[in-house]
C-alpha cells in the first residue's frame, strides 16, 4: 500500500513539475478550459482503472471504481460549464 501511494505522489509531482517547467507558473488560471483538462485527466485515469479491472476479471472492482469516481467527474464537469 505504501509503495502505491508513493508511486502516485511521484507521478503527480513529476507531471506538475514538467507542466510548470514548460508553460510557467503564470499560465495557470482559473479558467474552465484548464479545469476541464484536469477533469478530463481524472476521467481518463478512472476509465483506465475500470478497463484494467474488467480485463483482469475483477468486475466488482470495476463497478466500485465507476461508482466511486463517476459522481466526482460529473459534478466537476457540470461545475465548469
């Protein structure tokens, strides 16, 4: 469990570091376009987890993942409209 947590932390840290090094700190604004990009990334990640669960035969985990992630994705998407 601890390695998984550190792996996700390292991935997020690296992603934001690369983003800030390419685009700079001044480009992050409270725009719906940027917010939708973050929500889209969340949806892609969640979809990947669900597909991996289905392909590995863990249908129950896929359903749990869907119902745990979908409400947040929908709420975030609707809030940015």
